[in-house]
C-alpha cells in the first residue's frame, strides 16, 4: 500500500471539462462533485484544498470545515492585474 495523500486539490475548471460541461467552473454539478470530494477527504483525514471563486463559496467551504485554500492561479492573477492596469491607463 502506498502512502496516504497529504492533501487534495481539484480545479473547478478542469473538473467541469472532465465532466463534459465545457469551461463552466460555476456549474452546480461541478460544485456538487467538489463537495463530495471534500467530504471524502475530510472523512479520511486528508486536507482538501479549495479554490473558492466567489465569497459565497468561500463561506460555504469554511462552514464545511475546509481550512486549506488556493489563493489564485497565475493566469487569473495576471489577468486581473493587466485589466486593472488597462483601466488605470484609460482613466489618464
């Protein structure tokens, strides 16, 4: 038998694509599947690392006992930074 996992993270976008839902990370089926994974992890004593996409998801993850979070990924952070920069340039 192998070593147990230290933590699990599954991206909502990847999961949506895996489920054949297209690029729809906020699809209710994705949310349901992620909750099932989190429950399985919490039941097995394995940390689940959530990537909340909304304030509501963040609150729901916290209320379920999830304590590990992905703060963002490079593309999203870069996109938001470039968007903010463009907006500031347009205001000058």
